[in-house]
C-alpha cells in the first residue's frame, strides 16, 4: 500500500486573500515504511514574504526569487503523488492551498477524501492533550532537535514517524506483512524453535495418569503406536 506523507509551507493562512505555497515536501511510504523516495520543491510565490511567515519557516524573498513557480512544478507534484493516500497533519490547511494552486493553473484538484488527517487521529487517541506535531514528538520520544524552523520536508519526515506511532507503533501489522526473505531471529538469521530449559510440570494428577494408562491397555493394548519401535 503506497502512501505519501506531505507538508507545505506558505506565505500565510489563506490562498484566497493572496497567500501562496513556498515549499512542498513529501515522502513515500510502502506498507507504512519509508522507501527513501521523496519530492521536494521550493517555490517562488510571486509576492513578498510577510515577516510573520518568515519567522516560522525562514524562507525569504532573496532565497525564493530564483525558484520555480508553482505552474512549473504542479504537474510534477501530481505525477509523484499519483492516486496515493496523502498523510497530512491538519489536512484542511494544506489541501486548501494545494487545490487553489492547482486550480489556478488549470490542473485537476485533489479530492479531500484522499487525505488522511493525523490531527483528528491524535485528538481521538489522546483526548484533551496537545496534538501539534511538536507535542506528538515529545509524547512519542521522536527527536526533532533540528526543527528550529518549520520545513516541509523535515516536517514530513517527522510526521511519518508520528503517523507510524499513531497507527500502532513500530509494527502496526504485527509483522504479518514481512516477506519470507526477511524472516529471522534477532541476529537476522533463520529462526529455529528451541526446547525449554526446564520442561513444564505435568498437569495430570497421578490418578488421572493411571486411569489413562488403564484405558489404553484395555482399548488398544499392544496396538498403541507409541509402543512400537
């Protein structure tokens, strides 16, 4: 199962009042495991960067001036995500911006049903607790010390770890999806059953054992298979 973990950075909060996307970061999961395949683009928003947004992500006018416009990367982004589920934290925000940008350049919008929002997942799992990405990192012990500023690709990498914890931890499918080539013990070799160091005591009482022995002697006698060599 292919999923895409996604994050964006923008110039503000509302594309319909002039705000634009300035960064898209996305990474591929296959069976909930990162494959190393990524999509990352900085984007020229064709407008000045408000100071409030700059303080969040540190992407300024000088840095973005020579970056491609969304019209130059929109189709490449759609080709990357294909028809995969999009794992997003607070999906309504990112989907609003992505679909506005896609609509403005005449490309198909992404149906909201394709977004899997980890924000309500976290709120349901931990009701009443903070559900920001930073708060979830602290809860799950995920290291995000490099995150002095928000960055779309780094946040996608962090979100991939948070998502895995939200759906059940490091082995969400209890290992049932592993291939035959990956089966093995802790050292990576083939697993083999080992005898118990101390046999379990019998659950039969002496009286029950004698009753069973008498029944076998009466019904089977010397025909019992375990008496034959």
